[in-house]
């Protein structure tokens, strides 16, 4: 319908990547703030903040079964 459903706020810099979990219950976002955040897609509430990169997160992707999350960063690492 084009109607805004939710605005997820919590990153301290711009967001580079957002991806739905395979079951649709979660969203993962990766940001220039070096963090990955996992959100409840139904409520918009933050579930977890993942740290480990030393530069901006460029991409996030769920495994096909939704049990793992991988992130790629400008720090030249991928974390699973």
C-alpha cells in the first residue's frame, strides 16, 4: 500500500544493508558504525547488537535455514 510500517532506529551511522530472515520474523541491518543489529520484524524492537568488525559493515545475509548470519566489512573480513 506504500504505507510506512516501522522505522528501526539504533545505528549511529548510515545503514548499508538490510535483509529479512528466511522465516520473515527478523531483520538484520549492517551499518557504517561497524555493527550488525538484529530486529524483530513484527514489533520493530532491537533483539541483539553484534560487534566484531573494525570498519563499516557492507553486507549481511542469513543462511537459508535462518540459523546463521554472515556479515562482510570494509575491514576485509567476513564474520559468521
